[in-house]
């Protein structure tokens, strides 16, 4: 996902960010996202809840400072493991699977 995420992309985001059953860890690469509105932040919260219900670890990659601040202000920084690169996120998820 990249660019600005807003109400117009809600259905797309909802389809991508789904957890219907227990499974492998999920890495969500949002490194190309510059901004997301409240509808997308709500979708991230819903996704977090689904992942937690199925005990699926999730790592987000967020690079843009503006988007990182929005995630933090929305209280989602405590809900997800957030990383500055795909490599860091992947390594963290792999380490978690070995425990």
C-alpha cells in the first residue's frame, strides 16, 4: 500500500487486512504511505482486534513521520509492533516464531 489512504480506499484496505483464522505472522508494509485518515486508522484497529483474537503476530512497517505520528496519536503504536524497515520487521517476526 502506498500514497494516501482515505475513505475511498477503505474497502480495499478491509479486504487486504483480514485475519479469519490462526496462521502465520503478518507483515504489513506501509512504508509508502504518507497519510491515512480516521477511517483507515479504524480499519487498522479492527485488523489488530482480529489478529489478537486469532493470536496472529503482526508487524507494521511505517517510514513517513507524519503517518507514524497519526498512528501514535490514534493509540495504535501500542497495539502493533512498528518498524522502520521490512528487514527489521521480518527479523522480529521470525524471532518470535522461534520462541
